[in-house]
C-alpha cells in the first residue's frame, strides 16, 4: 500500500510541483479581468532579477507616399519626389522605425502561507482548494489594482469640446433617466471619436465602467446585451454588453463613476516567473497565456511549518505613439504620447449646467 499522509513527499515530488503550478496558473487566469483585456508577455524560469528591464517591441508606423503616375510621363513625379540635387527620383524609401519600449520589472507579486503540522493534519484536506486558490485570488486582486492604477495614471482625459472639456467630467446630477443615459452615450461617442481621430485600431476595443455607470447603462435600451468572447469566466461574468463597437465590462478596481476606453495594445503587461532555487525540491516555474508564476513549497524545520510561496515579477509597458505622420517622420521621441487609451468621469452629484 502506498505511503500517504499530509505533508508526505514521494519521489514524484517534482511532477507534483509542476502540476500544482499548472493548477495555480489556471486559477489565476480564470480570475483576471483587467489584465485579460491587454496584451501580455510572459516567460517561465526568468534568469534575471527584479528591477531588470525587458524590451518590448513596438511595430513600425510607415507613412504612405504619393502614388507615381501610370502610363504617363515617368518624369512627372508628384511634388517632393526629388533628390537633394533637384533631380526626379523613383520610389521613395520609407524608414523602418521599429523600436523597443523598456518595461521595468519593478513589482514582485506574491502570496506566502505558513502551514503548521496541526493544520496539515487536521485542517487542510485539499492543498489546491484551501491554499492555492486563496493565494491566486490574492495575487489576482493585487494584479487588478495595479493595472487599474496604471490606466488612471497613463490614459489621457479626453478633451473634446463636445463633452466634458479638459476636465473629462460630465455632470448629470438631477437629470432624469433618459437625459442621464443620453449623456453617458454621448461620452462614449466622444471617446470613440478620440480613438478614431488617433487612428487607433477599431477591432477589439474595450470600454470599462464603474459600478454606478454600469447601473445606468443597464437601463439604456441602446446597450446591446449580447455575449462577447471573454478569455475566462471572470471576464465573461464582468461583461455588460456592447455599444458603439466597444466590449463593455465592469470592475470593482476602478471608481464607481469612471469610464475607460482603450485598445488592448495600449499597455503591455509583462510577467516573468523567477527561476526555481536549486535548494528547493518542491518547486515549479510556468508561463502560459501571457501569465507566469513560480510556486515553491518547502519545510521550515525551525518552526515545524510548511511554507507555500507563489510569486512572479511584473511590469507595465506604456505603449506610446506620435500624434501625426509628420511627427513620426521627424522621429522626435520627446513627442511620443499615450494615445491608445482615454478616460472620463461621470459626476452624479453636481447638477448639469443650464
């Protein structure tokens, strides 16, 4: 009969560790809402250290040239297609301007448990359910709050005169339901216009709303309450519907009166699983679906406790662009800005201006 008791480590311990790490990674994936709406990069067994910089590539933006004439005088090139000597030239070469954006791994997301012998023998019946699940929940909630803070700090307040002006705030206090929902729709339309004017890709855009805005939008008949393909159960449960080309979702990580609109490429989330230590026999480091995680379980003989540590190194890359083709051609990096995300605020208390 195989030996089995709480805390026992058999010769297949490394296989078990990788399985537990896979379970933890899948649990984390299932809990994420905000991070699931951005582009992510991950690596297992990262050989660097926290504080290191990972370079993320940003694709080139190449400006199209004026067309050359067909079946006509080939010397009659469009204005500007001449060399420094004033002689007509043929095709104008565009400059490949792909560059990398440094992402600093400045955060160590972790959850650590200590399990006494008594807990292991009397209380812990399922390591996955009673230890791994709470640990992944803790990391997921911290992950969400960090991403929400980055969105608030990096996304610009929209500044079109049709809506809130430079403050990005629309007052609806005292408005009836029809007027209030119409104003919220107007905010969404302006945010859509801002992204369109910035040539942000229209596919896959997201609209994230706080709980108070969500409650208002759910009373709006213009909201299409149709399911959209979420990456996980948590994201699917957070969905509200679709409106004006946006997938609408809600999150408790943002303020109840906030609205964010963006394309998934606005931020690049990078997570690296640290390498497993040589002195630990029960450890695994995995990366999948843009997430990485290291799981370590060992024994502290000084205190007669098992220890469970789950962690990853994490950083956020701000994807910046030039506002115009002329700025792109000039390649003045001081003019790079975050243009792929925008935010606004709904003021439920202040009466609207007459």
